[in-house]
């Protein structure tokens, strides 16, 4: 059974924020190691510092030189540098950005090589990584580019709610410029595939939100619903996707309709994430759908204001780890049950008929 444990790669995130703290807290319970094998890409000196700061003796890691030497039922630590780094609690620094990028690159390299099964990314500071030459708005865009996938989809996941986004990390003034029927249609299709393949929902129902207040009120407060969103919904309905809307976003999340759907597609970042975090912040997970790999992250940021104060909750990090494992197993399960058992029987049938014919002759 040890060989069947899911290998979970975990990036260090920003060393000046709460990332090391939530990693330590989420892995301190030894019972967790019975279900998966964590592989942390970080620095020994950083975790020694935080262990002492948090007065946590339960987080015991095993240093390994590479992912080829992973030890099951141990917290594996792959050092991304030979020396420790300067920690400046609550500050964005170039050093922290460089470490976050190096950790992410090492982990994704091992993921692509099949040395780890899934990736969980601890939060990093966008300002810090951009100081170090990171050219992407966030993890989602980096992983989409790395995978060569145009339609990577950000999905916020909790046990009771799944919210996906059409547009992600762009200024609000650019949302209308980016939105179009084809983009919305592709996101509906990708979300539907995600709910089936990654979460095992056979015929998911998707609620699509409008862009304007009151979903445009039939064109009185904007025409995007009529010109883009509704045509995209109708097009996907013809393909057998159970998509409905567009619904006014202000009243939707507080209505009974919410429980009637398996997923909600929002047009822009805060339209979806604001309500989601209000309802599911403690156990919410950021999941990147539409990629050949499995990646999750906590649904919060670096929380510089409480860094080093032993105040951070590890619940979202813990949920991100188990969500990644669940998606990884669900993909394997869906792939297995989607095989056609009748194909081999059909192929064998003509051969049997030929044998019978020969016997008759």
C-alpha cells in the first residue's frame, strides 16, 4: 500500500508571509502521513526558523536530495538552495520572490517527470515574484502557459460550492474588452468537463451569471447578456451541456437557486470570489482545471499582517492537499469507468464466426 500513496508536491510560497506556517501546521498531524506522502520544496533553515517561532516540535521533516529519493510516511524536504535565506516578516522582497519561483519551477519539473502526482502551491506575493522576473499574473497563468493550454480555468472549490471564472487577473476596466461569446462558451464547456472528470458529477448543472447589474434588465443596463452570454449558453445547451442563465449575481448567491446547481460560472474575479469567500472561506480551495496536471492552492493570500504571529489557520491549506488527492483519484476512476468493455467482445466475434465456418466445412 505504501507504493500507492499519492505523492503531493508542496511549494514554499512566500517565506515572509504565512505560507511556511500553514505548511507546518497542515502536516504536523502524523496521522495524515498514512494517506499521502508530502514533498516540500523549500529550505531547511526557513522551516527550522518557523518551527522555533511556532514552538512546533511535531513537524519533523526528512531532507532528501531529489524526488527520486522520496520516503513514504515521511515529510520529505527538497532544499532548493544550499544556504538559508533572509526572512523579513510581513515584507515583499526580491529574495522571497526568487525562492518562490525556484520552488515552483522545481516542483513543476518533477510533476512533469511523474516524480510527484499532484501539486499544491502555497501563496506567494505577486509583487515579490515580479521583482524577480516572474512574467505571469499568478500561478494559474504560469501553469497554463507551461502546459500549453489556452483554456485553463480557475475554480474555487468547497464541499458545498464550486465557482469558476471566465476572466481572472485583469483590471475590471478590461473585462468587457476581453469578454466575447466564444470565450464564455469555451469556459462553460471546460467547467462542464471539469465537474465530470475531476469531481465525478455525471450530468452537472451550471448557473451562468450575468455581467451587468440585474443581468442587464433586457438590455436597459447593458447588452452583454443578450449579445454574448445568452448565445454562449444556448450554444452549449445544443451540445448537451446543462447550462442556465444568465442570472443576476447580486441575488443569486443568497437565493435558494444556489443549491440547485453543481457549479457557478462568474464573468470576472470579484464577482465570483467575493461571494465564495464570504460563504466558504475556511475550507475553500483554489483549483486550476483544464490542465493535464492537478494543482490546488489555499483560497487566501500571504497575509503579511499576521505573518509570524501564530495566528494563521491551516484549514484551507489542508483542504487544498486533500482536494488535490481527491481530484487525482477521481480522474483515474473516471478514466477507468469510461473504457468500453464491449469493444474487445465485438472484435473477437468475427474470429469466432470464422472458426465455426471452418468446422462446418
